[in-house]
C-alpha cells in the first residue's frame, strides 16, 4: 500500500512521519524533495511518501497522485486564520484532481498543544466546511491531532493516541476496500498512459486534437454514434410539425365532452320514445325528443 503525506511548509509532516515509523528525528531542516518511509502497522507494510510543502514543491505533487491509495494531510493548528484558509484551499485543489478525488483523507492537526484552548474541533469543521468537501469529492475525511511539539515529548512519547486512532481508521478503511481501491488504481494508470501517449502524438504532429475529438462526416463511427444516440434526437421525442400541446389538450377535452353529451342524449331518447330514431345532437339547442316530451307533459296536466 502507498500513502501520500502532504501539507504546507512548516506544517509538521516530517515530525508525523517519524512518529509513524517510531524513530527519533535528527534533521530539523525543511523538507526539500521527497522522502520515503516504510510503516509496519498491524502486520501490514505500507510505503509513506513525504513531499516538501513550499510553492515550488507543490508544482510536482500531481506526479505522485497516480498509484496513491490514501492521503495524510497535515496543517498547523496554531497558524493564523489566513494560513489555515490557505492550507484548506490547497487541500481543495488536491481533491479536485481526478486521480485523488474519492480517496480517503486523514487530516492531522499538528502543534495543537500551543494553540488557544478556545478553538475547538467543530470550529475547524464548520469554518472550512469539511462535510461539504467530503460530499463534493466523494472522499471519506477523518480528523485527528498530534500535539507533540517539545523535545521531551518527542523522546518520551513516540506515538500520540489520537494520531494512532486516525492511523487505525485509515488502515482499516484501506484493508476493507482494498479490491475496490486497487481496481481504481489500475484505471488511473491506464488513463495516465493513454494521456501520455496522446500528448506525445500531438507534440510530434502526428495527431490533430481538434480533428481527433470530432468524427468525420459520413463515417462509420459517426453513423454508429447517431444510431446509439437516436433516442436523444428531437424528432423521436416530438415532431416539429406536431400541434402544440395546448391545442392537443383542447381537442381531447372537446372530444370527451362530445362523447359524454352524445351518450346522455341517446340514453334519454331511448327511454322516452323507443319507436323514434335517435335524434341528432344540436349544439346549444334542445333535442326533438325532449321538446315532444315536454309538450305531452303539459297536455296531461
């Protein structure tokens, strides 16, 4: 398994990496490049790749997205609001990449022991809309923190309990969904190879991107495409020469009213005078049978 460790410069990525491998850190310089670590957790070996967080190193992050199963993102909880906003904007840009969206993310808040106690977890979640971000990109996001910041804490406490809970969750998620994530990685590699081959052909002048994206007229591929998408054409939904919907509704209502009136008068004529023929329906008038019947009633009275 391969996990990517990212974060802005000075966010504590290297410190988190040394906690995970349970080793003491001797070099305290900023990371410039990529470092790889091997983590053994619950009899599972994992490769952890840490990349520097300055602006120049952020430009090469996307080269490590393909083949990554999960992301551990560190942010400094003692930073100012502007710095925190910048950190979560970078996280949003990472998840926007098609090779990272949908993958699990473990957010680690570092230096939480020197932060103001008035700042709570729900402040971070609500301010930066973590739930909305998870729904938008289809990623599962979990928050944890590591308050190891002093030299004594680094010596006496190699592993933070909350960080360990987050790592346990991440490994459990990867093991439970290993087959699905592996299938996703294979699709990502195939897509990357296709993009590289296409860009190479375009750079060599062997492929015109504009002509490549459009089928030539009267070609077999265009005919197959039109046949497959025939149900989307307007003619199959409603012809242009068809009457308006309001006209059709009025015609249907008139036919229904005409049928009801005809049945009513036929029934009345048959019950009053069975020897006479059925009178024709006269709009806005009285049928002959009704007039004769009214005259008979008047004479009897």
